[in-house]
C-alpha cells in the first residue's frame, strides 16, 4: 500500500469511507483527521496453497477497545454507492463491558454505529467467550488487489507529519500468518471465531470447536453443533487474551456474513452490510 498527497481531492468524499482496502480504512483516522494510530496486527491466511492474503486488521486502542477491520467484497462497494445499505467498516469490542458495536458510513461520509445488545457469550467447554464469527468466501479472499495506491488530500501544514506517521505505522505492523492445511479445507469459505478469555486463565488452543448459530440459509451443508478442525492464534492485550480460530467446514457459502451473539441467539449482518430503514 502506498499513499501520496494530492490537491483537488476532497477528503470528505464518502467513497473513501466505502473503501475496500483493509489498511486504507484502518489508517483513515490519521490520513483524514491527523489522529495517531494504535499498534496493529495484520492477519493473513493461506488456503489451499494459493498463498497468503490479508484477512483483516486488528488493533487494541488506548481506550481499551479491540477494533477489527474485515475484508470487504469488491461488489459491496457498488451496493453502498447507492446509499441503500449500511456498510460495516469495522467491529469494536468495548472493555470492560464486553459489549460490541459495528461502525459504518452513510453516503455523506458521516459515521453510524449499530448495536443490538451484542455482548460476549461463553460458547465452548474451554471457557472461551465468543465476540463474533465471520464467514468469508475463499474467492473473496483471493480477489483482493495485492497493490493499493490512493491519493489523499492532506493539509499542507500537517502533510509531512501524517505521511511520516503513516510510514511508521505500516513498518511496525505485526504480521500474523495462518496456514490452513489442504486436508482441512472442506468447504468454499473460511469460518473464523473471535473469542476472548481473561489473562488469569490458561488460554486454550482447541483443535476442534462446535459450529454455532443457525446459518443453513446462507451455508448449504451447515451442521450446527458439529465439531470442526480449527487453527488458532493467541493475542495478549493487558488483562485480556484473544483467541482467533480459523476453519473451513464443509458446505457452500452464498454470501459474506458477520454474526454477533446476544443472550439468546446469534444475530447477523449479512453481506457485512444491512439494509437501511
């Protein structure tokens, strides 16, 4: 990813907020507003030996919040341009309440938050608390452009500092690579569980996890409760540990999906977007 300063580009143009690049979206608060960026981890996945591709970017902010920017399918941008969908830009977990909200952008570029009582819920015998799940088609993962170049309008007085901060941020990104063995790639989609556990406990590395949520309307062959092989990665942030588990269960996925637990069920934002009222 490269960035350069140009004149004549309106940094309020809402299309920058419908951006599909994970890195560009995560850098928005610096490039658009001049605010500093927290340390970040770029998660990349290798499926079926096709090579590593960005899956998303995770940060832990000074306000003790986890923020995750997921991959957005390229076709979602055209849907969002019509102003008829709420495009999920990033997902935030608030500590210590363990409540979740998602942030998207309106057509005019202003942000919008949504929450429907979503909160971390225990979901496995290992004591993990489920933050959310993500279903991402493998084709979507590999359709991402590998090189991203954007022209940004920066204020003259602060241009040099922002570019320097951008370079520092990208050079210090922690890279987390995940390999899914071909033998464990059964379906045409990647299923990921984002879970948290208190740092006073031993974080599990479960080789199998149950499939949760009633997703058979978007995933043909979905078998709720079935145990599936997962590869997990552990992250420690102050008093909280995050376990991110990656698997490829059997089935065919028709659309990207984020699922958020509440006390009684798994809510969903299909296509990583929801229709506006």
